[in-house]
C-alpha cells in the first residue's frame, strides 16, 4: 500500500570556521540521526586550518544515503552570511544551524520534527548538555540556558507514524511572557525552524553586526512572527573549549557577568538587535505587509517598541 504522505526534509547547515579538531565529530553525529529525511550543507567561512580538507574527506567517504554539500567562502564573511548562504542552498522544509564544534544526540531531528508537526510554530529549541574538548561529559543541564519553568502550558508530544515515534515534554513560549529582545533559548545548535518562516530575513543586509551570535537576531525574529516552543530534553552536546571553556553567566536575567568585556558585548549586541530589526522592518514594510498583513505588521512593530521597558523591568527583577 502506498504511503499516504511524505515526512518533511530537515536541512542541517553546519557553519565551519577553524574547527578542524571538531568538525568531523559534528558531521558524523548528524549522519547518525534516527530521522532519515535529512541533508547536510557545510558552509566553510574561509578556514585557515585543515577544516576543508577534513570535510572533503568526509564527503568522499560518505557511505550513507544522506547527501552532504560543501560551500566555501573565498573570504571571511561571518556566521550570519554563512547561515543565509546555507539556507539559500537548502532543500528542506525545516532548517537547523549547527556550530561545527558541537555534537547532536541521535534523536535530535526526530524530536524537533515531531514537535513541529504537533505544535506548529516558527522555531523549536531544546536543552543542552555540555562536553569538553575531548567529548567528556561536563553537565547534563547546561548553565548556558535561561531557566523557564515547565508550568501551565505543558504538553506531552506523542507522534506515532511509520519511522517517526517520539514523546517529549514541551512548552509554548509566548510574546507575553517571553517578549521580543530577550533570550529564552539555548545557543545556535539547539534550534529547528521552518524555512518559510525565515525567508523574509534572507534580504537582511547588515551582516557586520552579526558576524558572531546571529542566533540572537534569527531566534528573536522567528519568535516574533510565529512563536517558539521549548523542548525539555537535552539533545545537543555543547562543547566547552578555548575561550568558551568557562561557564557562561551573561544570559538574560542573570546579573552575573564573566567580565566588563562580556557586559559591554551583551549591551552592544542588544542595541544592534533593536536598531537592525527596526531598520529591516521599515525598509521592507511593503513586502512584510503583503506577507503578514498590515494589521499584523503593526502589531509586530508595537511588540518591538514595547519590549524595551519589559526587558529593563525583567532585568531588575531577576
């Protein structure tokens, strides 16, 4: 009997830059996903180490059915540019951007896809465990994630189709409690989003402000236009090494910062978010109104402006 429907494709975009020591582990963890309808697009941002050589060898020796594509930048453009180039090349209905020093648990893809199919949203995120440079487990619950209580709006997601079976605890994050401009998620590698939701942002031009930490811009945009869901399960192994070897305390709502430099970086990042997103909305008013309606466009602008006092109040009370 012919199957009634096909399951959606998930495109993994691996952003690579000078992580030759870790990129092979990252890609192999994606190849071991229990969800089969995936592809991998590696975007190397002009690495100066052996990253490209390693990636090419993985592609050459790949014996799985998963297709792996390499995109090479001729100059260093930053992570947001790498993500956008990856999205433009992606064939999947869903996208997940993975840092090339992180690793995924085998059920990462099936957990996120199950969640999206039962709780339609623009973005789903999961929790993190942490490992060190040698992949030794440091923590099952990463301190890099702001704690959001699994209270009233909790569901158990149960999906049972052919080759798609998963149960997990999730919570819908709303703009009322998780407002624009905050940080309610884990870093880049934790998220899966609908490609259709991110398409308007592909015309974003100010790449320089988002050479690093583009997840702040991307996740807030997705949450603004389509909401997000948090999965209470650690499905990513977030690697601590080099400059990020110490625990990160600069998350929203936490009054402890690693240093003055970290505080200044956070403030600059926050200012850039509001400035750049408002500029983007004003410049693309016509197309955004056509896409979301003028009424919804105005609602989103109001949310951006009114979120600033909400953010200040939140930081004073947490």
